[in-house]
C-alpha cells in the first residue's frame, strides 16, 4: 500500500496526518503506526492522527490520535489544533469546526493562521506539597521550579512517569517556571513519546490552570513559552473547577509525502 500523508507541526509538536475517511488504515495496526512515527525507519513524528467521518452528524469530522509508540492515546491539544488546520486544507471546514475526539466533542476556530481549540472542562485539580495533578484530556503532573532550562527533563520526567504513584497508566510530566504575572515557561515529558517534546498542548493547558489554582497567577489568560514556540490558554474559574478553556497557537503544514507501507 502506498500511503499519502501530510506532516503538520504546532509549536514543534509534530504529527503525521492521514485523511482516513476511506478507512485505509486500521486503528488496530499498532506496528504500522509505530513504524511511520519512527524518526529513523519511518516518517518521524510525535504522533499520528487519522481524520475520519464521525458517528455524530453534527460533527465536521472525527479525530483518532496515536502516540509515537503506536497506541491510541488520550487527547492531544496541539494535535487537535493541527487536525483543524488539516481539515481546512482539505476543504472540510472554513474557519470554524466541531469534531469528536477520544475525550468528547471539541469546538475550534481559525483566525489569521492561529488555531484556537476549546478543551474539556476540568472539574478537579489535586494539590500536593510539591506538585499538582490534573487531567486536561490527558493526565498531567505539574511541578513549578526555577531555571527549568537546566532540567534533565527526560530523566526526571521518566522517573515520575514510571513511579509507583502512576503505575497503572503513567502520566505526562511538566516543569514550569513563572516569568511574569501572566506568562510561564514550560517543558514537558510526554507519555507515549517517552521523551521531552518541543511542546504539549494539554500540558500547557494543565500548567496554566495549575498556576491559577496554586495562586501563582491571578490571570485567566496566560501566555506559555515552550521550546518549540508560544501558546496561549484562556479559561474561566467555575464553582467547581474550570470551564470555557481555550488553547491557541499556530498550526503549520510542513510537507506532503507518499510512503510504501
């Protein structure tokens, strides 16, 4: 089979995009997906995303997301934003979208090349002595620190991800540094990639909410600088948790290709 694919990146978080409305790729083909994401033996990416028809007639499309290890995974914020840009490229949408992902229905808008994605409400943030934990579509362990530029994110993140606390399913791990009242730096170790990625959408969303929850910011609009670029997160504090959460940033098509598989 010759597979036509597209490569997208959102602040350095890169994804293989496949128009799978004809179901040419089986979501159960873990080996193929893992090989395609391999940076030496395949195309190379942090993950692979299938655009498919949705079972919900109100949707424009459905998102099926896989980590680089080939396993279907929880929600990916930057991947969702890139998929919206891909859907516009395919002519499925114009500047507004509604789609279903593994964590439910999402809305999105495109304005001047910037894609804004509405995330699911967060109703619980667990505050511990030296970290916070919350689920923004994917699970995130958040540590606030200084001088995160010198952190060994892969080593420290891996130790937490595989610790007894997260033995059942693992977690993503974020190291965050406050730089001003409404801005932070973030580095993320991603479960499934098993390494630091240049950016993580659900990760920066988790960091923004954790910063507000812990009193490190009082702003409901936060700028986040990742190694791959800048993202923005806005939200509203609700009686129980957070609502109206939006993740915004660029989503860029890098290239189109064809691979024998």
